[in-house]
């Protein structure tokens, strides 16, 4: 009797979790969803649209590098108790390179953009732009990352996958409906 009861609890819990996930109310454990949060279930599929100087350029299936980091500065200090310890503080701010991937070639404008860097015309190549996260089967905008002074550091086609790497001088996350950015610019 005890085994039948345990199985029914497991089955009930499994059905409840599946229903919760299918209705789109799921979050990662510990993730708080509040004002300004980007809450997207893991089962959703996205595409990422590249915009340069306000013009829609291409749509990519993969995107990474939307973030920043800081070097860690270390300094020896003596605590109030006379103990020597390392004190760590943020150092130089670094913006990650934005990597976009797609399964086909971009339009010729993306390749011409990279060509301007190859030819030493960096001032012409530097553009402000956006990476826009969209639902793959809709035009619903989940989030937008605006970058400034971006230029194509790398553009390649390997085994049918085009990869574009954009370096930039700053990034700002804009969440639709919040009235502004939630990540400060440098």
C-alpha cells in the first residue's frame, strides 16, 4: 500500500510541474521576476535582430557576449585586528564582444561593413546599434541591447555557419514597457 501511495504522489507532482511549465509561468529556481526583469521560459525559442544606426540588418539564431566584466584589483591591507589580508576591488571595466551566428550568409552590407575595417577605415566602420531579442515565431520584442561605437572584429563562414563578432564601447539593456534602460552605460 505504501508503494502505491508514493507513486501516486510522484505522478501528481510530475503532472503539476508539467502543467506549470506548459502554461509559461516557469522561472529558474531563485530567479525573481519584478519590474524591469526579462522573464522568458527556457522552452521559448528566440532570434536576435541586428540593427545598425537604426536600420534593421539581419536576423541571427544565436547570440552571446551581451555583458561586461571588471578586472579585479588586489591590495594588501591590515585589518583592525592586525591581520594581513587581501582587499579586492573592481578594476578596469571590459565589455564582452557580441557574437552572432546564423546558418546562412548575411546580406552584402554586413560583409562590406567588415571590409571597411580590413581597409583601415575604422571611423567609417564604427556604428551604434542594437541587438533585439525576438520570439522566433513572432515579432514580440523581449529585450533590446543598445551598443555604441561597435565595429566588426571578425566575420567568418565555417561549415555553413556565419559568425559575426562586434566589439563596442558600451552596452545598455532596454526592457520593453519599463520606460528606460536597466543597465548603466559606461
